[in-house]
C-alpha cells in the first residue's frame, strides 16, 4: 500500500509510493482541492495536463448538496465528477468546526444547522464513514473534532480523547461494512486515515498519535492546524506528532500551506498536503513564481509581454502578463482559469523537484535555495 523509496540524509524528508484502487501516488505530493467535486475553474483534463495525481473532495459540502442519493445513483464520486484518478475525501470535521455558532458537540456526534437552508442535521463518526463509503473515494478520513485556537488544556484533553473514541467507532464501522473505492464500480478496498489532534500541547499530540496508531489505520493525518495559530505553532504540531507515527505509512498535513511551508514540512517527514491557497489566490489575481508571488492586477504589468514565469506550463505560457491583467480588470473568467492552472502547476512542480532532490540526497540544499530566492523576490 505504501512503499518508502528514499530518505534524505540530512533531514526527515522522504520519497514514497502510495498505491490506491485508482492509481499510484508519488510522495511528497500536493492534492488540489475539489470542494464541490471539481477544482474551481478547471476541467479534469487541465488537472491531467500538469500531472495531478490525486484530488480532494469535501464530504460535508457534497453530503448537503447534491447529497448521497444523487451521487450513489450516478455511480459514486468518481463517476459523478468524471475524475478517474485517486481521490481523498475529508471527514466533515473541519467544516463542522467552522460552524461554531451553528453546532453542538456531544459524545454521539455533532448537531448543527445546515448552512444552506437551516435544517437541523447530525453528523456522527458512523455517518461520516457511511457517506464516504457511498462516495467511494480511495482514501477516507476519520471523523474527528478539530479544537479551536486558542483553547485551554482541559478543552484540548477532552477533545483529543473524544477524537480517539470516535476513531474507534469509525474503525468498528469500517470492519463491519468493508467500504470499497469506486462507488457502483468498486475497484478495491477504501483506505482510511486517522487524524492526530492535541492542539498546541506536545504530550496530547503524542497521546493522540499513539492511540490512533494502536487502532492501525492505513495512514495518519495531522489535523487542527491552520486554524489561526502562529506559523511556529503549526510547525510544532507536526514535530510533536511525527516521531510517534509509523515509518511505513503515509503522513498528511491537512489544509497547508505556502510553498516555503510545504518544503519545511516535507523536511519534517510529511508526505501529503492539500490547500485551497493556490486556487483562491489565483481567483484574486495572485500568481506564484520562483521569485515570490506577483499580483497580476498591478499597473506594473500593463505593458508586460512576458508569460507569468519562464517556467510557465506551455498550455498557458501563450498569455502575456499584460493580457492577464487586462482580463482581470475586464472581469473575464479566462484570467482566473489561467492563474489557477499556473498556480497548481507551480505547486505540483515544486513537489516533483522536492522528490528529485530527496532521491539525490540534496533536499536541504534544494529547500534553502528555493526559499532564499522566493523570499528575496517578495515585495512588501
């Protein structure tokens, strides 16, 4: 299922191969986010053009709309979205966390108001697993409680231990129901990842990691990060969990991050990442370059005939910075499409270069060179 292929001699960075029912994923890897079943503004063929290996779907949003009945009748999430590659679905826990004013957490699960129509709803560990089983994703995340930042020690303890109890209930449901990937056309056993919690408390991160490893899942995520904490706390959460996760299973940092952050976490032994950052930035006119992000709507690009970068993918390199600036100003969708394509291509090339550097035993050198150039070119 997961094969470790190379370790960097000067860091914890590693290369691996994760085999799923819909294909093999080379790690470290970045997963474009398809919240509603598609990556915003992009066609599935666009994703293939820049070698997307796996995408992420959002359990909470797809459960509310169009709903499990529609997706099940249309053959599962792969058939419904026409994406035939590997797919990961999150558990809904993070979205429930974001509904802090509309939800109540109990041992049973989470009662909340549907943010679309106000209906009262209930999401439990078993229900989250059932929904993801209907979707037929390749990797399903366990249902967890994501504590807010900041939170006091007592809240973090109670939350962490409830996530462990919920993890056991997820495991029981999985063993009883044996969900498959592929929906109506099953292609193999659905994989399941536990989610390490513990807020900013190192001993709780250790406790959570050890408890989930004892339950024996296919991989492990580090959750409860990117919830408003300072960057150093985010990195500390990784460092406090990673030593207690097995070497022979993939590690996934959820909802992260900027290009320098991704390299830092790869150096800490993380294999998988997802984030809306590249596409969200694209829709606001920000393009990533080796010399830091640029804001294409700025006047400095009004007469700029160059492509976004010298390394821009050929599919979008034909468009000048001047044209893209004009298109944003004119409200043309082509600008959002081009920048979304470019930014995701930039992220996936970064992962490709990181993998090559790890195989060659020079990851730290690659990281230092990339970050120095990226930060030097950034404008205040």
